[in-house]
C-alpha cells in the first residue's frame, strides 16, 4: 500500500511538472529568440537606478523576471559590471526570476499569482537596494571558471527542436529527482515518529528551488497546516535554489556567501513579518 501511494504521488507530480515546465520553457525560448522583451525593457529601467546598476542591465532584469536566469545572464554577460553590481543583480534576480512558471507552480499551492508576483518583485527591490548600500569592501569575488555560453539558433525550427528536447530532458530529470525524494520522504516517515515534512520541505526548496522541487512542495503541503505552509512558501519565495542560481552569477565574480546570507536572513525576516501581521487577512 505504501509503495502504491508513493507511486501515485510521483505520477501526480510528474503530470504537474510536464504540463508546466515543457510549454513554458519553449515559450520562453521563442520570446528570447525574437528578442521580444527588448521592446519593453524600458519599463524596468527605474529598477536599475534604485539597485545601483547600469541602465543596460534593464534587459537582463526583465528577461530574468519573465523568462529565466539563463536568459538574464546572457544579456548581462557583455556588461562591464563590478563584483558589487553582479552581487546586487544576483540578489534581485535570485528572488524575482521566472515569475510566470514559478507563479503557476505556486498557484498549485494555493498562492495567488498577485501575491507571489508582487511579493517577489517588491522583496527583490528592497533586498537588492539594501545590498547596494553595503560598502564595496563587503564584496569579495568567489569566481569560478567561466563556462557559460550563449546558445545561438540558425532558425525557429532548430530552436523548437532543441528547446523541446532540452525541456523534456529537464522535466525527466525533475521527475526522477522528485520520485527519489518522495521515496526517501516516505522511508523517513516510516521510521520517525515526529513529522519531518516541515524541515524536509524547507531543505528541498532551499536546495532545489520552486521549479525542481515542485513535486515535493505540492505533495508535502497536504501534511502541513495552512499557516505553517504560508510561512514556508513566503520564505522560499525569497530564499530558494540558492546554490544553483547563485553560482550563475558567481561565474562573473559575484560574492556567493553574501548573496546566500542576505537572501536567507531577509527570507526569514520577511516571512515572519508577513505571517505575523497579515496572515489573517490573506485568503487561506
């Protein structure tokens, strides 16, 4: 019975991942191919001045917000930014990236699109602005070898083939990963008397993020109270996928530990304040 339940949960998670990741991944690639977001990048130029970033970073910001971090990095890579500027960009986009696909996933957790979008956007600006106020001496490069390369496609057909392949591989990896985690979770539950859902789901979100950890977040949310889940999800919207996402910026000289530390501290602070003052007024 236990094995059957585990299989059913994995299958349910797989359906969610496949229905969300593949189509949105392909759409993002098409928008990137046609450079669509360059026409509205002026809308986020005020953010660059608030964050102390060059105006040219606006295209990177809007691409990261609505597409993904890889598109953001591709547009930011040619810019001659300092360690501090790369770190500030890493903080902002670490919080406010992939708002469409991750917003769709969060909606499965009963988090409204408005709440997830505006919380991450406002938090990104506030935490990014705080980071920009820190002295330059606080920032130290933790650069690794630069292995990032921008993918160029010769035609829309080639892009669609590659993006479908890449999206499918990504979805398969995520499904396999969450299946392993669900099995591990069920194994732990069979031996532990205390509920391990809350710490486990936080660890999954911090390490894997909202997209890769979607299956676990959705499955385990049923075992957690609405109030606790609200706090956890609010925290994870600020502090998730801190290793993989941060390393993309570290490639160009950003300070890994500063980015992770700031996101973790503000994640706890913002989640606590919002949960304490506003939870009763938010749709449960």
